[in-house]
C-alpha cells in the first residue's frame, strides 16, 4: 500500500493499524435467552453505524448477557469498523462507553500516537479498498488480522490536528452540496407524481383492472434453466414501468410449451412476489417485440382492452401512490415474501379519463419526463462531482498536501518509537491481565457472582487495568 500511495513528507512515517491502536471485537449473547437482552449496557450492531459519533444504540444487553458472551466494553473515543457483508468499512466513533457484536471491530488509539479523528477519516477514505479486501461468497468479510496489517501514513501529532480541522471544514461543505443534490432528486420524483395526480384530478370515473382487460389475467409458468433453451424473462426485466426484453434466461421448454406465455407488444407484466413490499405488484409495459420470449411464474400478464384503456396510461397510473397503497395493503406475506394474486390485482381501482384524455395525459407526461430528466441529470452530475471532490480531498489530506508542515512538530518516527517501547515494556502486564481475565470469566460462571465490569478510557500501552479490558 505504501508503494501504491507513493512517498510521504519528511516528518511522516508509515505504520500499521496494529502499531497505533489496541484492537478488539465484540460478541453476541445467545439470542434465545431473553434475560440477556434489554439491560442497561449499550450494544451496537452494524445498523447503528452512520459514519459519525455513536451516542445511542437500538439494542442493549444485561450484565448476564455481557458475562456469558465475548462482548467487551469499548471506551468513549474508540473507532468502530464494520467487518461483514455489504457494510464493510462503515464507521463510527463511540460517543459513550458501549459494547458491540462480533461484526464490529474497535480500535482504541494509543495516547500520544494517532488521534481517533485522524484514524476515522483515514479509514473513511479507505472504504473502497477495505471492501475489495473482503473474502467470502454471498457474505464477504474482513478480519481483525486484515485491519491490523493495514498500513497508515502517520504525520506528527500537530499536523494530524491541522489535517482533521481542515478536512472536516471542507467535507462539511461537500456534505451540504451532496445533501442539496439529494433533495433535488427527491423533489423531482415528488414533482413527477404531483403533476400526474393534478392531471387526473378532474376525472370522476373510476374503473378496476378487471373491467379494463381484453382477456383474463394469466400467471406465468415455472421453468428450469437449460443451455440453448427457449428465452424466458427474468424478474429483473421489470425496470421503471417498462420491460427490458434483453433480461432473459434460457428455459427448459420448447416453442410449443412457451407459446401460451409469449409476450406481445402492449402486454403489461406484473411481479407476483418480492421480499420488499414496495416492489411487489410493480408492473412494466412491453414495447416492440422481436424474437419470441416468454414470461415466467414470477409475473402475471395483463392485456387491456385498447378501446377502454391506453396501455401507456395503465403503465403510468400503475405506479401512482393510490395504486401502490391498494397493492401493498392487500399483499400477503409467506416466509418473508410479499405476494399478490390475480384476485387482488383485478380489484385494483384507478381513475379512467376518456381515451382522448388518456392520450393527452400520456403525451404531456412524456414531455414532463424529458424536462425532469434534464434536471435530474444536472443534480446527479452535481452529486457525482461532490463525491469525486471528496475522494480527491481525502487523498490530498493523507499524502501531506492539505496543510503545511511545521518544523517544530515532533517527527512521527519518534512518537511511533515511543509507543513501541511502551508496548514492549507492557508485555508482562498484559500477560497478567490475561490471567486475571480468565479468572473473571470463571467467577462470572458462578451465579452468586454479580460484580459489574465498568468501561474505562482510552488505553495507554503501559496501563495495566486498561489492557485487561482488551484481552482477546
């Protein structure tokens, strides 16, 4: 990593995260023992981490749960790092003493070495690389060993403070820019829905999907995947009210088997189930069809009567809040999957203007969408630019280019040498601490024992009591 980042300023030095902080991770009491949860000990999980100071956790554990697990007290001012799944590299700084589960590593910087805020912002800038270091299949993770070996450029203490101050000032401006762009995107989505509802406000006639069909609703068919089989759509073909006919797999059926389920232009396909309630019952309109492709059992096909409903109008109205409320309110859940059936969909009601009004609404909506798309592109560009500037700012900060160096600052090599010497001197103390920790665990196993372990402040390598709390 040091080679990849290039050289450092004269008074800086390279170190590993193990050189500059005491590392540990948490533990989870047995989930089936209610007495272990709901106590007065804050217990953090990855969902609590929001890249900022953490003052409150959504869950807590009891003293019994603490003693029966590998959870440890984490002092105020520790840097928390998520190690599992899609959240690898998510961060927090403990604003209070707390505990955590095993998916979170914590680093308590040694006094006089690297400040917690400097470490926090450095790891924030390393998130993409940390994610890339994750190992495993569906649930990749990093380990404490990976974190401990991770290199960090260490400036003098005075320069660390100047870097953090300058970095936080400029990042706050970028955060404001990102928040403004995000609000613009949200307003665009809201405005699009508002414009459509305004166009429908004068319509008094209401119909149901059942009364708008030219043929009964049809469920797709389940089919196994087979190389060189007949094309069948994936559920991911449903995109923004349209069907992407290029999103298909090859099914183990021939053209005769697939024939009843072939899609045609202006077919409206609706998802039958999804693990997310907001996605169940979403629909998409089929455009021009080239070669044959069928729809699967994860979709229901609706064919509207063109003399009653313009297909593009149905696609438009299907995504409105009024329709979504009906679908989500009627959906049933089985094994964590929300589902709708033909009966539920047939009963969905929506406004029905005249055909001429429907066509006018569709044309007006297309113009509005083009205008909104231009505004969206501008907001998305601003968001991408803010993110790019943030990355550039972080690179500059941790390569020595953000603030000036001062000759009066103690070189980083000196402070790292001092920490190393103190750690070496503390080894006998750490061994004694491990023996004491084993003794405490044995005492905790005695139901008569009720002594409560208290959190402590940031450790110094030579502080024996502090070291005891971070025994692995």
